[in-house]
């Protein structure tokens, strides 16, 4: 899980959105609740959209290239 979160932007975006939704719904009220939960919902939606738009070839990550090796 840590490797997935470290290698691409969309899983981090998804996790951050989920956390915003949980915090917004449980800890806030009024306009702040709607705003934070809404932003979290948009982030979750974008993360899921990216996940569903990926082809099977994009799931595989290339190994890192050491600096100076010519890549």
C-alpha cells in the first residue's frame, strides 16, 4: 500500500479526499461541513476516475533508474 501511495498522484488524492469527507461529516457542521465534505467528494471522484481510466499497461510501474545511468 505504501508503495502505491508513493509512486503515483491519484492514490494519494483519493486517500486525502476520503479523509476530508470523514472529517467533514463527523467533526464539522454547517457550511464548513458541506464545503469540506464536498471538496473531499470531488477528490474521491477524481481519484476513482483516474483509476477507471487506466489501461492494464499503466498499472505496471517501471523500476527506478539510478542517477547517472543514462536511463
